[in-house]
C-alpha cells in the first residue's frame, strides 16, 4: 500500500535550493567572463564598412 512521504522542512529545502543557485551562479559568471574576453579579442571594424 502507498504511504505518503514525510514533508521536507523549509530549511532543508532552502539549503538545497541555495546550493543549486550557487552552482548556477558560478557557471554564469564564468560564461560571462569568457564572453567578455572573446569580445575584447574581436578585431575592430570601421562603422562605415559594417553598414553594407
């Protein structure tokens, strides 16, 4: 027979959520840093040549 599971406490739920958010934030920061580096490495073009 199916038995309902015990409810997870708010503190435990928030702890797990914060761990997940910190992992995601770390990955986002790294991705933004890499994007900034890539943008700085792009060769600069004249505004006249970009309007084709």
